[in-house]
C-alpha cells in the first residue's frame, strides 16, 4: 500500500513562522514513519517562499528516510531547483508525458509524477501519458463538500480502466497506481483498498493525531488484505 501525505501548513496554529516549522516537523515525522510520498502543496506561497520551504522539506525527508519521496505541487522549476523527487500536477496542467520530457532535459534523473484526477476518464488520461500515479478525489463526502463524493464504484472503475490501457510513456516506477483521496479515514480506508486502490492519500489523515499510529493502522489493512 502506498501512503501519500499532502501538506497544508495553514491547518497548524500560530504565526506563519510557527506554521512553517510545524509542517517541516510533520514532514520529518512522515518520513520517519515510512510514508511513501509527501506532496508539498502550499499554493499560496510565492515562488521564492515556496523554494525556501521546499529546500527545508527536502532536507527533512533526506535526514529521516532513504525511501520517502518528496513532490512539489505544480512547480516543476521549484522541484528541480530544490532537488525534490518529482512533481504533482493538478488538473488542467500539461500532460505528464510533456512534463517528464521537460524534466529530463534539465536533469539526468527520472521524476516521480503524480496527477490529480476527478473521474475515470482523467485517471485513464494520466495513465496513458505515463504518470506514476493518479490521486482520485473526492471518494467520500466531506463535511464541507457534502454530496460531492464520487464513491467507491468510480474508484473501482478507474482502477480497472487504468490497468487496461497502453501507456504513451511508462512511469518511472514501472507500475501505475491509483490513490484514494477525499474523506478517507482509518475507518473507511480498507474499503478503498478493496475497491482496487493502490494506496491512500490525505491531508488531515496524516496531519492530525499520531502519525506513526496512523501509518501503523493503515499498514495493518495491507497485512489483513494479504492474509
């Protein structure tokens, strides 16, 4: 099971400096706990501020894990400048195949590319253009977006479709994954995995409470599913 922590420093209390420190501490904790991917998603920051935060985030990941990968939301230039492992492309961005081509022209290492998707068709498009994974959302209703959950059937269809289409350019990891996002909790994560999701993505899920306990309980779902 892949675990994907998406940051939101504004959810932490205190001043901007406090929030910045808190999100870096949480990134370090996520890396120590064995989270597979972390997306630095601080869209309100200027490019300069984002790059400064990204450098600190990269340092936090490298100091605490040999396997956790850090992705920067949208800004490929910042990801390259700070030595991140890849980029996450929101809907409407250039295709993953074009982004990968731009990256490899500037850098001799392959990026990890994630793509946001909100339908079966968008997951299929991400797959066909060689993204490493798609984050499909929102799976469940959330309090602030009641009625907008797309549901487990759509998740199941997306997982089936992505495994049946040819890639334009294969993902760097060699295997495409669909991750479930949106209202996913410890109580319903197992249903997402049963529907075919390769992993779980979240903001609050990984940013609130004991991160090590959250990771442990999610990993237990994987073990139970293999039993």
